[in-house]
C-alpha cells in the first residue's frame, strides 16, 4: 500500500532549498532553490517562496510550482498571506519594482495601487483583512463589500492554470 502522507514537521529553509525533520534525520525536500520564506496554510499545506517563484506543497509531497513564464507576475517572493485553500496574496519583486500578486486557485493577477507612494515591504493579516506594510504604515486592502481600504487595480492576468505540478524529490540523511 502507498505510504501515508507526511505532515510538515519542522520545515527549515535556506540558500539550497527546503528541509524537513523526518523523525530521525532531516530530509532535503524539492529542488535546489534559494528559499525566501515558508508560509503554512490552515488546511495543512505549505507555500514556499523562492527567488524564482512560489511552490504550493500538499500533504502528499506534490509541488505545484508557480514560476515566471507560468503566470506569476515576478519571480522573487517576499511575502505570502494564504487566504482560502489554494489561494494567496503574494508580494513579489523583479528588477524594477514590487508586484502584488493574487492567485485565485486557477490564475495569477498582477495588481498596482494607483498613486501609491510608500514602498511596500511586506504583507500581513489583521483579523480577516489583508494588510500591506510599508516602512512606516499599514494599509488594508479594500474590501469590495464595504468599500473601505486601499483600492487595487489589476494590470495583468495570466492564462488559466499554467502551474507545473510534480512529486517532490526527497533526499534523506541530512544531519544538523
């Protein structure tokens, strides 16, 4: 019978990729990539930011890779706020500017904020709201139902579901 899916236990990130604790030793997980952050989801999955895009990892060790050329607005992932299952707001960076990306589970949207001056340095959550963080201020993203918060304007949309999916490569025997 197939092995039971593993839950993420103690993931760690670094310049050469992601590792997780397998019970006795650390295991390398996925491809070699410079990781920029790890963001677990409430449903037990994991968003992994890299300098070349974003991975969405499920409990069966399947990676859905969101890379440049496959819809994500930019490759360098700075911050992720998971929303509904399989969806997230993502702060991205390219050589010229920051991008606020939204993945709705099927496609990517690239947003800008009209006439917005402060540089965005991160994303966060306050209650049910997504918050843009600058060096000095926090701004709520506009809620369509109430109209309060900072309005976003879409500037691009990707093709539907161009994400690459594959089973993760696992290497064992990594010592602390």
